[in-house]
């Protein structure tokens, strides 16, 4: 069996019968009717759980050996694998996982826990789906059609996680700059308050000396300058938010378009290979 196109593969199951005791000169087998009517399959007897019987071909072969030539009658039954089970168990979960990984592009860039959960969970889900899908296959050394689909889906999910890491890196740099500016404003505010307090203390200490001098007008003690309340000159630290990342904006368009294009090419390629595979089976 060739499983390169699994689970959209076709197979030809041969049925051969003939004589191994009598040579062609002694016994010759022929179909009593033409090729289309020589073999009939009952509708109730052709139901299989994993395959659909698409048709059959009949023929005759001559086998040569050391003892002579023998006639062998052949009938090839063409089987098409049912894809419904694999769509439900593998393809749809993979597609939904990729879509779920792209939801993180619409979350706030500061929502690190939420986006981390989306990225890590989808990567682990794709790993589990890949292992479970491979366990249901024979141990073949080549990649099947399902393996390629899972690999591309895994690449999309992992790329979404890398995209979040890139956005988060630039988000951290923006917050560090904002924090430095707030600290600088607080330092300016503290220095202004200290200068105002020093001026108020100097005026209060100088007022009694002015009152003791008779040549000068009497200054009431009540007129002693009071320390003026320093007006906050620094801006109040307001919580700022980063704008939507350009990487997120581009990813919202690029990722869905690429994944949709891949699905169109994938399904169009494999579903339209049915006539080619059927023609690979020689008619006798």
C-alpha cells in the first residue's frame, strides 16, 4: 500500500485465481462474459467502514515459470478511503487550533498572560494531535498528506507564538521609557518643594529683626510670611497604554490570508488527484 496521499488515497485490491497444476496448453481460463459483466458486486456486500468501492476491472494474465506457462484470471477492485472520520478527528481540530492561535493578534499587547496561554496551549494541542494522528498509521518512512497538513498548521501556531514574543519585546521597551520620564518628573517636583520651604524659613527668621528697629515702620507679627504651599508642577503620573502594534495589525491580515490560501491549494490538489490515481491501475 502506498500512503503518500493518506487519507485521500485510492487503492486497488487484486483478486487472482488460476491453475498451478495445468499449463496453458492443458487448461485455458476465459471470462464467460465481457469485462464489465464478468464480475458483479452485490450492493449490500460492498459496504466497508473505511473504504468505498468505486469500481472494478477484470483481465487475464499469463505467468511463465520453469515448468511452463499458466493462465491467471485477475480482478482489481478500486477502493477509495472515507475521509469523514479523519476530517472530524484531525483536520477540523487542527484548523480550529490555528484559528484560536490567531485570536491572540486581537488582544491587547499588554495582556501578556492571556496571549501566553493562547500561544503555549495551541502549540501543545498541535503536538498532541500530531502524535495521535501518527499512531493510527502504519510505520512508514515518508510523510503522508495528513502529515504535511499538520506540519503546516504547527508552523502557523508556532509562528503566532514567535509573533507575540516579538511584540512583547518592543512593548517592554516602551514601558521602560515611560517609567523613566515619570521618575524625572517626580525629582523635579521634589526640588521645587525644597526651594519653596527654604524661602519660607528665611522670611520667617528675618521678620523679628525688622520689628526691633525703631527707625523702620512697625511690622506686625501677624504679617510674618507664611510658607507658601508649593503647587505641584510635575504632571500627575497617568497610566499610559501602548498603541496597537504594527506587527499585530499586519498579522491580523497576513496569517488568515496565508492559511486560507494553503487550504485552497491543499484540498484542490489532493481531491482532484482521483482520476490520476485511478489511471495508475492497469486494466487487463
